[in-house]
C-alpha cells in the first residue's frame, strides 16, 4: 500500500461514521476557533491602545502613582504598593505646574465611572476630568458646543461634555446643548459633545464618556485624589529636562513610589502588558485543543477495537506494520485538519461579529499557530492508537469477535 491508498481508506472509514467523526472534530473546532478569537481580541486591543496613545502626541509625559518599573519586574510588593499607596493631590499638580510652566502645560487627570440619567433614559459612563488647560495638553475637538473653561474649573461648575454614545442614548433626536443630566443625583448642564472616536473598546469608551472639571469630579466622588498628572512639553526637545524636573519635584514626598513615562516608554509597557495578556488568552484557549486531542485518541482507540478483525485480515494478506500505522495516523490527522479548517472559519467569523463591539485583528500568526497546533494534536494523540493497531497479532485479530 502507498500513502494515497491509505488516504482513500481513511476517508472511507471516516465517511462510514459521519456523526462520530463530526463529534470528534467538535473539540478541535472549538479549540481552534477559541485561539483565533481570543488572540484577535488581544491583538485588536493592543493596536487600539497604541493608536490612542500615539494620537495624543509624541511630546506627552504621563506621571502616575506607583513604581511601575518594579511592578513590571514582577515585584509583588511594588504592585500592592501601587494599588494601595498614596495618590497625587492638587498640591502636587500645582507644584509641578509652577516650576515647569515655562516649558510645559500641566493638568491633573481623574477617571471614574457613574450612571448618567436623563428622564427615563440612563447609561453607565466613564467620567473623565482634567484642569482648565486640558485643551493645551490634549488635542480636543467638539462636534457641538465647547469645552469647559478655567473659570468653570475654579468654580467647580457642574458642566459636562458628553460622548457621541451618551448623546444617542440620552438625547435621541434632541439638541443636547444646554440640557441637563443627572450624575449621582446631581444636576449637570451639557455644554459640548465630543467628536466620535469609533467603535473599539478604548475609543468606544471615549464615546461613552462624560468630561467635567476635575474640581467638580472631586466634589462628585467626595475624593481629593488625582489619578495621574499629564504634562505636555511645549518643545519636544525639552522632554528629557521636563522628565528630570518632574522627578526632582515629586521625589521628596514620594521617594520612588511614582512613575514618569514618555509616550514611547508607555507604549513599550502597554505593548508588553498586552502581549502577555494575548499569550495568556491563547494558552487558555489551547486547553480546549488538548481536550479535543484526547477525544481524538478516545475515538481512534474505539475504532481500533471495532476494526480488529479487519486489521487481522489485512495483515494476513500481506499488509505491513507501516501500512496499518499510516492508515490510523492519517485518520487522526484528517480529523484534526478538518476540525482546524472549520475552526479557522468560525474564529474569523466570530472576530468579525465581535468587531462591532471590540476592535479585533485576525493575524496570520494566530491562524498558523492554531492550525499547526491542531495538526500536532492530531498526530500526537493519533500515534498511540495507530501503534496499538499496527502491533496486533494477525491470528489473534482474526479470532476477535
């Protein structure tokens, strides 16, 4: 027998038990589609996070509480310290702004979440809050209305700029400018509508956000904490100097328990974190492929038992050990290859469907990884049943009932 004949016999054997073959492939299908789907989500989110950070400008510096360099090196104490440690205050922001105002724009940054209500309509939105010079730090654009002013920040004015999704949910067909919404049972006047950022997780989150003065947010959430300080260099050539000065200003009070990142550094950290997340998702999904492989082994062992007499007849008329081994390995590989092909199609379709909610990106390496792993699973879990079949004694096999 040659491989072509073994291939034909394997196809006939699988066709004779279509339902069993389909159920056996199901584990591989689920595994491959899960790997592709989860990796596509991880890759899509990575691209979007990178795009959002790059869109803020190359001369932006982020100052955050917590030693993220220690956290990235796996220091558990640093991680718990960042989660439970001190937060920045308005005094910290003022100290930084006072000493580098000639070189950079500085604004505090607060992020939280709250339910926004208008009449019977409501939505849970991200609350973003900055200072009066937020327009100098971030390139803000409005489709309607305006942003909040320095005087509104100083007066803790209850004014908000809403995202496009908030507008659609609360003000369908109505001009929102000048209208009121309630956040935590407090009334706020809508003064502007942000431009649409798109349907991804990060940008979609901006579309479902409300922006307000940071002083107003502190009163709303009854907290004086500042989540981060954002600094934008007026001249990109001053970036190194500004980073050094920010460290000098904050070190007496915070020691090493804070982090200063340029955009490139933050992109590198975010890229590393998202890559780890993507690989972790792929590893979790791969577990189902192993389960599918065990299913293939189980069915192939059953097939060997059912076809013991057939194996005995073939050996009695001259079939070699290699012929029997090749036939059963080919059957196992066919199950995994067909399951992998269907899984790739379902994974791609699933990624396309989810792209309406999250940014997804089906990459060539994820397809190659998932398909290659499925074939490897078919070979690995098919070898033992094939070896067992090839070692059957033809006389004993002929006696088998």
